[in-house]
């Protein structure tokens, strides 16, 4: 067990330090030139550390299949977000300290992936949240951004208090904070009523991160208020942190217990509410916000199933989720003029103005629907089959009917891009930036056509939790 | 990958258009794009020739190809051809070059993308017909929606936005429950493999719900009356090649689905629902015919006639007799040839007159004899004139109907008479009506247009005069499906006079020997 097994975390911490130095130096230099490459190296580091196993800090910090899988995803997502942000040459707020806060948040999430003790988990969660509290209002002198920031903080503080309160119940009932210890005990309401209430409250903290109904109210407002690049980050990477913890916690509750039923019901309500609300949105980021509420609901299918297949489906789906959302936000950032929020109308005629962007948007939208052969379909198939196998038939029916609802607004994106007419000028981007976006779209397709390698990784990760 | 015949025929048929589609994106000149796609189309036809070596009395599935896809969940890449799918695959391959030829001048904008869509359509349609893994089938089934949506939405008529959205929403909403059924079959049957699922038998209660979920998806695709409303809109707005593909191939996926999944997997539920589906089919035949009689738009008329023709197909399927089902499959092929030809001709006419109204295209017999000759051939075929292909199919279906229940036969006959009425009315007006808008610049059929239509015209007579060849090829597969279905129902204890409550109590029999025998002949 050497220090090198922590390479992904250390590399990102090094980045944070480098960005800190850059932000206090007198020269107003742009970090956009080297940051994406450095973050890309972080992905390589995470890839090398994929097989690392071990325990640190009195077994409170554990490297296992799940943590290493999610570290890879977080490193990848962070690299893509910096890549997207690097393309925005006019962004005045994209200063070194902006990126420092971004990296710090990603670092907190990486730690979160490895935490197997409730207090450590809570600390890592807050570490990732605090930098977001500062990031979201960073948008020139925009009042909406300030409003979004306040909403995020207030909501976050309230939910954190709730989670801590739940944590106290769990400690009182179970006398341990180690997940391995908690997993060994019974979680039915009849045996441990206080612990079940505590766990439910504790989960709420992560539902908030994931924007699951009824903790989703911040989500569309924050996406809309925050900078496009910030929204791309908030919409993707923090969700990974929430999923990894939920997978760890859900692994020790069996299907059809009270906690699991709550997960299933919240999932069903969340996808329905998210999809119905998204139907009427005009602002692209708001639309994607509600769509992510719906997707949080889909992930619950895997968590409620509680089986190894369900866990690996949830892990795989979060990979698919960040890929297709990053592709969608890439287009949002690329078509935004002067850092404004693009609306559906701004997509009109995109097909003529920027064919490559239109194609990337179409791939992302069809993947968000869950149409084959995309990553979104593969992920959804795994979730559905895991949930059906555990007897959640009604949940599967709700989920597939939701696909039918959601198709309308996702297709709306493609419809505006391909059949809308517009006199707006062509959008020109350097070739490298388009290839970067194209690579995202290709990855979405590739993961849908050949899901086996990544699914096996996810299954391996989940198998350790659920022998 | 494991292949049965050495050369992976089916995979090649799917991969070649996909590779060509990617290659087209790098071509600049329109002419190169058209010629390349045409060449790929001809290559497709040549590649599909080995399929003619299908042995009717051989294994249940031939040209089988199998490879691992996602072993953890039991998903495999599994392709194969049997009598139900053989002709559909051949028809799909044939349609590609004809569509390219038919749109040579019709499509003037975004030429590259148009041909990419055509190639993607071809690949996914062949995939639908050849897939022997349930997930693989669903992948192709849904993947086909996107290029078809774009064909209508980008190159369509004035109301294309409405029509394309309606098409997409309708078909996608229908097939979402199909996905739930697939997942459910995996839990009950333990696999996604279609041949393995066919060997097993399921409790009635499960069959009941699975049948409903699958039938909804297929009925919308066919489309069966009352789910047909997307079809006229989509047909009218789609460009000529889009209409041809829609009529010739897409609609067949629904009926193919009934044959491939509903009958073998949920035999008891199919038996239970058959009276309802027969009634709906007859309603569709009569309704489609009546509405077609009142149309002034030629494309709309043909679109509604499709509803009627597809009614004959679903009627034939749910008669559960060899005659009925072989008539249905033959009718699937015939409808593809005939209606495909008609839509292609309307496209050519539209290029000349820029109108689809009958009134604007009257009295062309004198000026465009070659055009009217072919139009007449397809029209007569559409009304099932003896000597043409549709006659054979329709007669077989009607024989099947009269054998089963004469009342069903009597109810369907007016549909055939209605078809004669609306087609002859159309033919008479277009050929001998008062010339309204004819201009000498229109010209008769050119060489390219002949090339696009002649193969279909030849097939009309070939199948019409020598249908035995086709029927012989498909009959063993049909017998197999029907006998397995009957064996399963008998093993389950299903009788015709059982009440619904009694049926719901039927459990799955442990094993049905005949089912296992029939399907596991896959590798001789």
C-alpha cells in the first residue's frame, strides 16, 4: 500500500495548489492553455489507479472497485468541463480562482468516493459543497446568479442540518459509523426504527445533491442562474458523488424494506415530476435541469433493486448520464452568445449554422431519451432489468411511460436544430474544439454499442459491495 | 464470431451501409454522393443474393451468426434468417438502389445527409428483420426512428414538422412498453435469445400482459385501426423515397413483430385476443377503403389504401391457418412492391406537376403512355387484379378466412371491392380525365425512372404468375410457428370455450417437446 495508490486524488490536489499559486500571482495569465491537458493527465492517473485496493486512516478511507471507478468518472468529467470552459475565450470570470474552486469541489467528490465512514463521508461532502456555494454566484454582476447562489446555500444548509440530525439517530441506534458495521445489522423498521428514520434523513443530504424530488427545487434555478460552464459542472460531477454514496448505503438494505420502498417511490415521483415540468421549459439550461431531476429518478431504479445488478446498473447509468449531459452542455456553452442563457429559439437553424454542433446535440438528446444505440439506452436497459428482477414491476412501467413523456421535449431540441429556420449568423469554432465535442458524441454512441467493458467494470465494483 | 456459412452475409448487409454512411460525410460533390450510394445499393442487392440459397426444409434459422455482446446480462449479437424474414430482407436490400434512383432529381437540398439517412434506414431495417436477440431487435427497431424522422422533418412537405413529430411520438410511445416486455421475458425465460425464449412456455397471466405490451407496439407500427392516424400525415409529408421506405418496409415491421414474437412467445394470449384483432383488422380494411374513396390527394389515397391492405395482413396472421399466414406474408411482400412502386410514381409525378391533387394530374394517358402503363400495372396490382402479385396474397388470406369462419370472409370481401373502386377511380381520372395542367415539358419516363420502376414492375408479374416459389419457401417456417403454438396451447390445457377467469389460472407447462424440437434444429 503506497502513496501512489492515491495518485488520482494527489494529482487533483496538486492541480488545486497550482491553480492557487496562479490565482495569487500578479500576472493576469490565463490557465485555460494548460489546464485541460493537466486534467487529462488526471484521467490517465485515475485509469492507472483503477486496480488499486487498500484501506487508509483506520479503515475510514477505502480504495475498492467502486471508489476507483467513480474516481475515473470524476476525473474524466472534470477534464471535460475544463475543456468546455477553455473554449470560452470571452468569459471574464474564468479566472484561475474560478478553476481552483472547481478543482477543489472535484477533489472533495473524489474523497467522497472512497469514504466508508459516515463522519468522513459528511466532511468530504461538505468540502465539495463549499466551493460550489462560492462558484454559483460567480457570473459578472448578474442578479440571477446571486439569487441562484442564495437558493443553493439556503437549501443546502437546511438539508445538511437534516442529514446531520439523521446521522445522530444512526449513531445512537447502531453505535457505529463504519459502513461495514452498519451493513452487518438489520435495517427493517420493525428491528431498528430509529436507525431507519436516521438513514432516511441522512439519505436526504444526498438526494439534495442528486436533485431528487422533493429536494430538486434548487436545480433548475441554479442551472439557469449559474454560468453555462458552472452549470455544466453542477449538472454532472456532484451527481456522481451522490450516486457513489447512495450505492454504498443502498447496498446494505434489502429490496422491499421500508427504506427501499421510499427510494422507489421518490424515484417514480421524481421522474414523472421532472419530465412533466421539463415539457414547458424554453430555457435550455432549465430544461436540462428538470431533465436531470428525471434522470435522478431513473437511477433510483437500480438503487431500489438493491441487488448487485442494480448497483452496477446505477454505476453504469451515472457514467452514461455524465457523458450525455456533458455533450448536451457542451452544445449549450458553444451556442451561447456573450455568456447569455440560450433558449430553444436559439437552436433554430443550428443545422445550417453549425452542422457539427447540431449532430452532437442530436446524439445527446436521443441518448437522454434512452433511444438505442446510445449510452442512455444501455444504461436504462440495465436499470429496468435489475428493477424488474427484484419485483419492482410498477416502477419499471412508470419508468418506460416516462420515456414516452420525455421524448417530446428532447425531440424539441432536435426539431429546433434541424427544422427551425433562422437568419442568425453561422457559429464558427476552431476545429479542435469541434473534435473535442465530436469525441463526446462518439463516446456516447460507443458506450451504447459496446457497453461490455464499462459494464464489467461497474459490475466488478458493485460485486464487492454485494457478494 | 461464429458464423454458419463462413461468410457473414447478414452482418455484411448491415455493416456495408453503415460504413458507407460514414464515408459519405466526407464527400463534397453531390454527384459522387449519389453514385456512391447507388453503388452501395447495388452491392447490397448482390450481397443479399446468397440468401436465396435458403433451404426451406432445413434448419429453423439459417445464416446464423453469433457473437458475445454483453455476457454479464446474456445479451448476444445473434442474427439469423428464416422464412418469415427472408423476403423482407431481400425487399429492404432492393429498395435502397431504387430509392436512390427515384430521388435523383427530387432531392435537391442537403443531398449528403439525405443519402446518409437512406443508408442508416437500410441497415437498421435489415437488423430488425434478422435479429435473433430481443435486445438487438429493440436496438434496431428504435434506431430506425431517427433517420426516418429526419427524412420526414427535413425533406418533407409543408406540414413536415407536425407530421414528423406525430410519427416519432406515436411509434416511440408505443414501443416503450415493448422494452418492459423484453425485460420481463428475461426474468421469466432467463435469456434475451429469441430461439431459446420460443422453446419455453409461460403462464397465461404473464402471456396476457406481455402480449398487450408487445401488440401495442406492433399495432401502432402496422398501423392497425384506431392507431393509424400517424400514417396518412407521415406519408403525405414525407419525400417520395421516405414514403416508399415507410410503405415498403416500416409497416412490415409491425406485422413481422406479431409473427416473430406474439405468436410463438404468447400463443395462449394470441389465441385469446385473436377475435378482437380479427375484428379490428376488418374494421381497418373497411375503414381504410371508405376513407380512401373520398380522397382528392393521390398520396393520401394511397396512404389510406395502405391501412386497408395492412388490415388484410393482420387478418391473415390471426387466422392461425397455414393459408392465412402465408397469404399474410406474401401480402406483406406484395404491399411493399406495389405501394412502394405507387409512391415512387407519385414522387415522379410531383416533380413534374408540383401537386399531389388528382385534379392537377388528370388526363395523362395521351401524353405519358409509358408512365401510365406502369401506373396502371401498380394500380391493378393494388386492387388485387388476377395475374398480379396482390391477387395471390389476398386470395390466400380470404381462403384462410372462409376456412376458419365464413362470416369473417364475408366481412372482408367488401374491402377488396372498395379497393377496386378507389383505385379504378384514381386510374380513370389520371389516365382519361380532362387534362388540366399538363405541360409538354413534363416528358414521359426517362431511362433512370424506368430503371427505378422496372424491377418492381417485373416482380408484380413474377409473383403474380409464379407464386409457388415464394410460398414453398415460407411455408415450412409458418407450419413450424403454428404447430409450436398449438402444441404449447394444448400442453397448457387451453380450450376454445374457456372463460377468461379459467384462462388466467393456467400455469406454464414444464416443457413442450415439440417446441424445443422445432427451434433447436438451428444448427443441423
